[in-house]
């Protein structure tokens, strides 16, 4: 496999909503405004935590994620405010620091 | 020695140490509280069950300890009314309460990493604290591990690892409570460092520091877990298989529908032998009393009034218990949280959030606790919208009315073999009408009076758990008590009063008048013009008036009216009497009326309390009455 060109500087960040099932990712940034962010934070959904989508609910409902071993359901609109990168890349970044 | 001298709360023993049970939702606080106090707080397997503060006494050999069960919280910065209660109690700001002398912090051992995050602000209160890690059984079963003593060392307070469902494992908790009296070494105020303040005002500008605050808090929690040798339990295979089914895009909804169908079919089919038994027992006891009591006004009151009235309602106890049996299984198994996830899409369309779904589901038992549990809904407008529509969900008090009318007017025919018949289908139809009314009303409200943005949905899914026989039996027992108490109070009182009104004015010969000429009959005839367009006569009219107290009272009322009316010595048939009085159109009209109308004083009272005024309950009552009248009129007109 070819490595990504170095010009990308940092690994490509994606939104959690675009992550396929069973891919483990690390949260890097939360783009949720104000009050709405706290319910996420309290449940341990903070930058640095690992998230893994495990199941989509029927008829376009929320998606169930495994967050540090606990199942939490989030709507798509919330998941598209959570900026993540794959856990391998995240580990790489941590190593290089 | 521990009394801080401030005013004790209602029902709180002044001298006894006051201990608050705190922790994240669904961690087993109420289970623990129940075991220690012997009370029966509601327990179920989804977050947000307890929404009020509840006191209980633990009687130890050294003296009593007052325990307070609290709503679950993830921190001390409340966003909803239930979380506010917890915060206020912990800070000693709850009206009439002093600050607790000690804290029992309940954390789920299988979720230790995220649950330790709440330890920080709670320990920072500086009160003597015992950390109770529940779910020790599940931790073991799924190969998780942790060193209790290391965690205790790291936190600087005692730590107990228990199975809150097993009283035998709760000894360390009792020891802690005892030490509050004797000053034992278990009681240590936590020495933990001052915790970074929660940013006061919230808003977009302040969001960033808050994220950092929690990121650091999580980091510390993880380090704590690591030094305590915490090994997260493996995900359970059964759990994953069950979720694969419950949340499957095709099978998920099918399972949901299947569950609903089985519940309703069993309410009719399975209940029959039980109901026949109850009915026979009531009839037999009535006949026996009739044969031993001499002819007198007392005999008439007892048989025509009380036995006919209260007895007609009692017959429905088996059906209500079957309903509650299923509710117990659904709530204790963890399926409810999945149902809320499936329903979130619909709720979102309506303008509500998935969280509102759990209170609405519990309204199938009774609207009163449902309206209270809507306290967990964070957005105030969403909360009002939720409690406004909750009474549309078919509560168990409607079941006797539905069951009586359906049995009398809908012939039982199989639709899908023995599993599903016409009567169950009509019953489901009535439930669906209620749901549709709730959805439409909520959508209307959220687009007019309660317009606002829709709040985010974050829902934790608890693991599936096998309901215990004990918890199901206690629920059924409690429900039976509630049912009997209502029958013994409201229904008994109403039937006695009604009977008295059927006895006057006395005829010239001194005997009771024909019922149409009695005071009751005359009152009924005043009501009749208003309900004639719906196809009801004065008897139903009286029933509708008395059912304002509580819905099932109409069954008792009709029992008394027909009971007085029938001259037979033998027990009369309420169904047969109704068939004389109503045709299919007016029977359906009556059903429709009960689907929509808000005939329940307890609901009105709790609405007033939870909304802080008469405005919402008044609007709700009028709106629902209007809908009921219009719906019944249409049903009577077209059938
Ligand atoms: N296996 C196991 N189950 C438990 C234990 N403690 C509680 N439960 C179950 O966990 C679920 C939640 O228990 P509750 O006592 O209602 O939890 P709570 O903390 O009061 O929850 P909220 O009132 O929602 O904050 C119930 O299904 C209990 O039967 C335990 O130690 N082991
Ligand atoms: Mg509780």
C-alpha cells in the first residue's frame, strides 16, 4: 500500500457520520455549539476518545456507537459535527509528537 | 454529632445521619436503596427512571440512617429538572433539606472509565464518601477486572464492589452507614484536590474551555482506572446478537410489531380463564350474600350498589396484570432504550426527541408517573409538549372500558389463526388512535405554541438483562395494590353515592322509585341532551360524569345503575345490559370518546404541579374534550 503524500501535512480528518460500520476512529474535534456539547462530554465523548459505529437503527434513525466500550446512540446530525481520524493515523500522530 | 443543625426535610429524622445516593443514570442506585431501606422505588433497565428525591430509613443496630435516592447525573451542572433535584440536594439547597452528611456514590463497575468522570465533582464536595461499584456480577461474567484496594487508595475513600441485586454483597455499605454513627475509619472525607470550576455561564463562546475541562477529567478518570488495574469487560455476544435483531432494518420493526401483537392478544385470549374465575368468584360471593342477608336497604346497597359496581371493575384485574407483566419484561430487559432509538426518527419529525419517547411509553401504564418522568427531557418546550400529549397514550385505566365494550360489541374471530383475533385488532386500533392523536398534537404544538429548535439526542443503551422473577412479582403485587386501593376508595365511594341517589325520592308506598324517576335518573336527563348526538343515553351520561374522577369508574357506575335496575335475584350481565342500551355506532363512539378525553383528576393535578399553573392543564382538558366529542360524534354518525 502506498503512503499518503506528505503534502497532506496532517492525516485526513472525516466526520463521524461518514465512518463505515466497525471502523474504529479517534475523536479529534467537536463542532457542536454551546449547550448541546455537554451531554456528549459528560458521557466521555471528548477529544481523544475512541468511537466505533456498530449499528444503524432502522429507517434512517440514529447510529449506535461504541464509546470506550459503552453503547451510545447519536443522530446523524450530531455525528456530522464530530471530527474524527482513524485510530491508526491518530496513533501515528501521537507517536510523532 | 453529624447534624449540621439546619432544618430537616419532610419526614427526615433530625438526629439520624443523612446520606445521599448519587451516581450516573442506570447504575443501580435505586436497586441499592431498595435493598437497604426495604422500600420499593421504581427500578428499570434504562437511564432516567428516578426523577424525584426519595427518602427512606435504614435501620441499623446502632441506630437509623436516612438514605436519599436521587435521579442519575453525569455531573453537577444540571440541564434538566431531575438533574436539578440531585444538584440541589447535594449542595443542601433543596427546599427544607439540610446538606447530606455523607454520600454513597454508585458507579457501574462495567462502565468504570466513563463513570469515574462523575466521581471528580462529587468527591470535590468534600463530604465523607463511600464509592459503591455495582454490577460486580457482570464484570466477572464478562472477564473484566479491577483492584478495589488500589482504587480506594487512589481516590482516598472506601470502595465497595457489590452486586446491588444481591443483598448478601451489601455488607460494606452497611458498615459505612454504621460508621457514620460510631465514627469508624470507613468514614473519610475525600482528600482529592480542588476541581477545576465548571464554567458558569454557558454558550457558544464558552464551549471550548468546557471541552478541555471534560477532556482533562476523562484523562484523569482513565489514569485512575489504569492504576486500579481496571480491565473493561468484553462485549457480550448475546448482547450483540440481540441488538442485531432489535435494531435490524427489517427484523427490528417486525419484532416490535410482533411484541405488540402478542401483548394485545394475550390481554384478551390469556386473560379469559382468569377473568372468568374472578367473575365467577364475585358473582358467587354476591349470590351467597344475597341468600344470607334479609331483604333490606342494606342488602340492596351491598348487592346492587357495591357488589355490582366495584365487582364490575374488579373483573378486569387479570387483564391489567397481564399488561403490567409485559411492561415489566420490556422495561427490565433493556428493550425500552432500543425502542426509543427506533422511534427517534419519528419523534424527530414531530419535533420532539427520542428522550421524550420513554416517558410516553411509560404512559401506557399510567400518565401520572409518565408526566413526572418527562423531567428528564432537557428542553423545557419539549418537556411541556411531551407531557401535554402523554394522556393520549392509552393508560391502563382505559383498559377495563375498552375490554368491556369490545367484548360486548366486537365478535371474536381469528385473523391470524389463534395468535391474533378481531378483538385484539380493535384494541390495537384504539391504541393507535391515541398514538396518532399524540403525534399530531405534538407536531402542532411544536410548530405553534412551543416552537423551538430540536435538542440533540444522546442515548446510552444499557446491556440486556434477564428480568428477575422477584422484580416482576413485586411490580405485579404493587399494581394489584394500586388497583384494589382505587377500587376500594374512588369506585366504592362513587357507587355508594350513586346508589343513594337511585333510592330517592321515595315512592308513595315508601319503596325505591323506578330508576328513571330517581334523583340519579333526573340528573341524567339533564345531561342527556348534550350527549344525545353521540348516541348515548342518560346512563352513559352519568358514567361519563363520574369517569371524570378516573376512567374506570364508568364501569363501576354502569354496574351500579344496571344492578339497581335489574330486578333479578341472580347476578346480572353487564355486557348484555350494555347491548340493550347501545348499538354498534354508539358503542364505538363511546370507545372513541375514551381514547381522546382527559378523564382523570390525578393527571390534571400532576400537570398543574409539573407546569406550575393551571394554564396547561386547562388547555389540555378542553382540547382533549373537544377532540373526544368531535371524534365520538363522527363515529356515531358514520357507523
Ligand atoms: N446484574 C446487575 N444488575 C443490576 C445491578 N444493580 C442494578 N442492576 C440493574 O440495573 C438496572 C438499573 O437499576 P436502577 O436501580 O433502576 O438504576 P438507577 O441508578 O436507580 O437508575 P436511574 O434512576 O435511572 O438513575 C436495573 O435493571 C437493575 O435490575 C447489579 O449489581 N448487577
Ligand atoms: Mg433510580
